[in-house]
C-alpha cells in the first residue's frame, strides 16, 4: 500500500514570496492533516480535513496560510506571503476511522525562507 | 500551542544498553502513541496505547500507558545503531487531534 506522498521535498524562497505544498494521502483515508515542524520541536497541527471539510484550523495563521482539499482526496497548503519564521518542515498525515485513527505521515517538505 | 513534556531531551548511550524515556502532560489523554523520526523523514509509528495501565511491546520496544492517563513511558532494550533518531510521544483526545511531545534525541555509540 502506498504511503502519504508529498511534494516538493525541498523549497527555498525569499521572504514575501508565495509557496505551495501538495499532499496525496493514503488511499481511502478520509482525514488529512497538515503539520508544521520547526527545527528542534514536535509537529504542530495547522489544519485538519474530514473529506473536503475543515474540522480544525484553530492554529492556522489565516492571514497568510490557506489550505484546500477540494475533492476530498489530495490537498494543497499555501503560504502567501512567506515570512522568515515560516522556515520549517511541513508534514502531511492521513488517517482512517477503520484503522483506529492512527496518523500516518509523509516525508515532509522542508521550506527555507531567506 | 500545547506540547507535551518529554525527558530526557537527548541521550548518548552505548550500543547494547537499555534506554528509557517518558512523556508527561497536565491533561488526560485517551490514547498515547510513540513515533520515531529519522533525519529528513516523517514520523513513523512505533507503538499505540489505548487503555490506562496498558503495557505493549513491539520487538525490543516496550511502552506503557500511565495509570493517571497523564503520562507514558517507552523503553528500548539492547540498543543498536539504527535506533538513532528522535522519539516523539503524542497524546490523543477525542477521535482525532494529536498533541506531540518535544522529542527525545537518541544517539548510540558503537
């Protein structure tokens, strides 16, 4: 079974530019999560989707971050405009109620904002 | 946002030694999970615990769900070089949301 796919693996941009990350969850997983992991810390949830609806976006900086999961499968996370403090690894995870809601993670996208 | 407290923050051990780490919270969780993260990769699930007092093993790894539901422990026996990495605990409330710990960095000296 294929795991969670993320692209790109690395991205370097200058501050005030925009960037987008893509995630394709494990087939059949209804719940999709985006996390931000700053160096030396644990992952922090940004947004959680159940199918194509948002369940929790309480920690998403909505003035610059946006995410969508239009068809309830793959998802895009966007940052516009980026700030220096957005440098981090952005992890996508997915889960299924049939598998006890265990979250499975992709390899992440490492973003460097210069 | 909230993060769980893990200790130790980092540890250097000799190959073959046993390792213990723990995770504590001021909140009660329904599920405790332990993940390992290698450099440049996403976290990989090691063990999931669903009931207070539960003790579960996965090969050389053993984890326990604390009786108070506010803590969990992970032990690794007879460590090997590939055990190197960052170990994260995560607590789950309700059905979905995870709160992650601050991580324990393990380095194994051959």
